């Protein structure tokens, strides 16, 4: 019997602020498969 696979999730994240913390968060999320949009406020 084959296990049932769930469909892949589409994940979008908006990171507001391109300072050191925003860039680090965007990079970490991108590495985990999130589609990241980064804007500077």
C-alpha cells in the first residue's frame, strides 16, 4: 500500500524592512522554500 502524499504548498511571505534582520529572515525563509518578497519601508 502506498502512502497518500499531500500536494505541495504554495507559501508567500512579505518581509518589510531590508535591514540586517529583514535580510536574514528573508534568506532563511527562502532556504526553507518560501517565496519571499522583500520591501523597504
